[in-house]
């Protein structure tokens, strides 16, 4: 850590030193960028000091001091504190014309859009940055950026310094207007939430209905890691995904059911009925365990594909409705970069998207693309519908 600093010395600042903010600051400092940081949380500051002893990051003592340390026009990444926090409000008040705010904190995409418009009225530049990984877990960060293209281009070296790298390519991409990056992050988390519920239900079924020992359960579940979550998606992001799906008239029943089950599980903790044999049967389905496992494995894979299809359908509809013009193949590239656990399945999804780029839904078969709203039926006939082939 730097012990002394001169005014206007630092290239970039980080406000909010949660696990993601710490990782971003360390990544940039490790690429020889001069970084100043600020947070009111003493525990976060201590964690950064302990984790970043090998690089130079200056910790400011106050917001005013922090702002004075940065070069004009100032570039500031905000992570962790919500838009309603005093820390975030203090930062917004001290921004000046020409400054750039890169909003990496968890927020609803509509709030990000409103903030970008409000800052534009003050001639303050803004980028919305959805982040996958970025914690201290070895994954990411993967950066999904929305905002003005010229603003993105002007700070691309900073962004590439923050991002992880896969196969020699920085895991950062421009996705469209201000809210696009947070919208894509929201859909990712909604899909992850659905997958998490599928994994929990499958493991519960294995444990109860096949009466597997813990070692057996661990072996089976480990071999089935074809699309299970690699992290802990946020409850509010899943709810936002369901809300967006309803507004866009795109069915997403698996994600919606996962949100509902989380609420139900809280009620069940207070209800003895949840533990009765009628709700959670015990005992084997039959003697042919291997066949049952094969069928359950196939069902889980199908459910995972359906969940991705639902999320990608919401993504496509939102991109069109909100004017994002998101490239789904690029989105899949970014999602793949956050862990190898889903690589094979996401490769298959990316191949389907490349083969049929205007596909409205991954589960919608087509024999002709001459009519975008024409669905191919099993008999080869045609049917016209407003929102083709929902999963």
C-alpha cells in the first residue's frame, strides 16, 4: 500500500471495497495502473490491505481526499454500496463534468438507465458494468459493459486490466446502451437461480428416494456437473428476471418456480407438515438403481437446457424491446469465461445460436427462416404466433 500521495496522481479510483471491489482494485494495480481506493467500512479496508500487500493501492481517508487524488477527468469504479447508500450519494454529489462513473454495484437495469440519464444532464459520463465472478474465489471477473460506445472505447485499457483473461482474450465486452450490461447480468443470475433449485431438488431426490450414502451421493452429483451453478446467485436478481419476463410476455416457469420455492422453503421451516412422509417420501423407487440414475440424469440435463432456453428467450425479447441489440453469441462467450463447469453445454448453445442467429428460442425447431413468426410443427405444417415456441 502507498503511504503518501500527491493530488491528481492516480489514474483510476475504486469506491466500495467489497470482495468484488477488492479484486478489481488488485487486478488494475497488478497491471501497473495507479489506483486509489475508498470505503467507510474498516473491515473492507483491512481485507484489501491484507490481500493486496504485493501491489500499491492508496487508501484515501475521506471521499474529498479520494476525489482530489484522481487525475482529471476522473475515472471511478463503484462496487458494493447500493445506490441508496450514503457512500454512493456522497460520491454522486462530488462528481463533476467530464468525470466517468463505472457502475459495477448490484443494481436493477432500469435504475442504471435512469442514473445514466441523470448524470448525462450534468455532462458526467457513465458506464454500467455487470460483473460475473470478481469475488475472491478464483473466478472472473467477467465484465459486461453498457453505455456510450465512445466512452467504452476511451477506457478499454482500464477495463481489460480489470477483467480476467481466457485463451489470451480479455473477458470484457461492449453490449449496448447503459443498462445492457446489468440486464445481461440479471438474466445470467436468473438462470443460475433456476439451475440451483434443480440441483437442490435432484440431490434431495437422490438422498431420499434412492437412499444413497454420502460418498455415493458425492460421486453421482460430481459426475453430473453439466450446468449447475458455480456460485450463489442473488435472490433479487432472480425476482427481477421473473418480473422482466412477465413484462415481456416471455414464459420462464422454471426460474419463477425456483423463486417461489425459495419463499416456500422459508414457510416450511415453520410448518411440521413439510417433514411428513407425504411431502418427502423415503425408500427406493425400485431395485434397478442404475436405470433410475440414468433416467434422472437425462431429466436433469433436459431441465437445465430448458432453463437456459427460458433465460435466453427473455434476453432476446429484452434486447429487442429495450433497444440493446445484444449479441447472444458474445453473451455466451462471456458466461463461459466464468468457470469451466458449464463449458460443454454452453458450447452447444453457442453452436445453435451461430447456426440460426435469428432463433427466437433455443427449443423452437424451424424448417424455414423466410417467415420469422412461422413455427415448424411436427407434421411440417405452419402456425403463426406472436411469441413463437415458448419453452
